[in-house]
């Protein structure tokens, strides 16, 4: 099997990855035989409301949440992050170490995003959506299931994904399109992917029209149907990402993801660290 790049990995420089370690992640990637790793650290300029359930389950989020119930993620320490990237490139010469960021809600944060990307330091730029606007405030998508019917939340999520794609060109790769499935409540019954086929296809068609890339995120395996819809709607390129937040999780699920995208006709480029594309 051709090992792909793990194009979505977090380390100690992501605010929500206190157990991360760039050096130990690189060591693990070399052990697994990965050709490259992209360290796409979180950059979140959005401020969202956190409910008591989240605060009780996450001491880290409680620490970052003010008395008004709004979580304020710390900024990326760019100087230390870039120094660590350089150090890992020296320590692990057989591994291609790619610098990057994961921009949360970049369509709402155009000015700081442009300033960050204007530095030219980041080779891989992911765009993602974690929060939704509700009644004049932002609420983390998976927490919103405790406030609204599950079907409504998921449709709101896919509609906002389309807005994100249409309103900003700041990112190259759309990360975890299926993020909101992670919090799907058990009491809502089994998640039915086909109930949202039209909304998924609309988002994928919008992304394909911009010649950007769909990430096959393996945190939970991306449904094969979504990759088929991506191809149907004109999508031509995919990348892979474990969304690892600890070193041992790097590379998780990539082998199965490769088999799945190959079944839909996607093939690796000339170099192991290239994106996977449709031939012709």
C-alpha cells in the first residue's frame, strides 16, 4: 500500500491538544513509514458560548471560558511553532514536515486570517467549521444538539459549510465536512447519511466549483458515499488527515481511507506527499 501524507495533525501548539508533541509525532510517523506530516495547528478567532455540560467534562475549556460563558481560544504561538517545525525537519530528514494551520470559521474572521496568512509561513491551510450562529451568539455545533432538534442542527451545519466555502478563499482544503456527525445524539436514532444527500451534494458542488480539495478525515471514517458524491459533483482532489491530537494517533485510519478513495478512482501523485487526484 502507498502511504499517503497525514495532512491534518495537531501538536502542543494547538490549544486543544495539551497531550500533543511535535517531535514525538514525527518519531511515530517515521516508525509508521509515513512520507510526510502536515502540522495544521488550530487558529480560532471565533468566540463561542460553552454550556455547563462541556465545562464539566473539560477542565481545559473551563479554564478558557470567562464568567460570561464564552470560550476564548488562545492564539497560536507562531514563533515557537515555526522553530519546532525547523527543528523537526533537522531531526527527521526522511520525513517531509509540512507547516500549516486549521482556520476555524475563516469566513467570519477575514482580517486576522489575512494577516496570519500574509506571513507566508504556512504551506497547508485547512478551513473548518466548529460553531454555528444562533440567536446572535456562536454555539459549538455538537453542543447545539442539546438545544435544538438534531435534524435542524445538522442542516444548519451543512448550510453554514456552504457559506464558508462561498465567502472565503483563505483555505485550500476543506477539513472534516462531517464534523457534526461526531456529536449526533443517540436519542435521535441512527444517523441517516442519505437524509442529507442534497445538502451534502450542494456543499460539495460549491467546493468543486472553486477547484479546492476535500479532506478525507479519519477521526471517524468519512463515509464512502461522500467521496462518491464529491466525484459526482466535479471534485478532483482529496487529501487525508487523522486529525491526531496526540502522537500515537498520527496515521490512524489512513490505510482504510486509501483503499476507499482508490475504489472511487483517486490515485496518488508522482511523489508520496502529493495530493490524490482523478486521472485525466
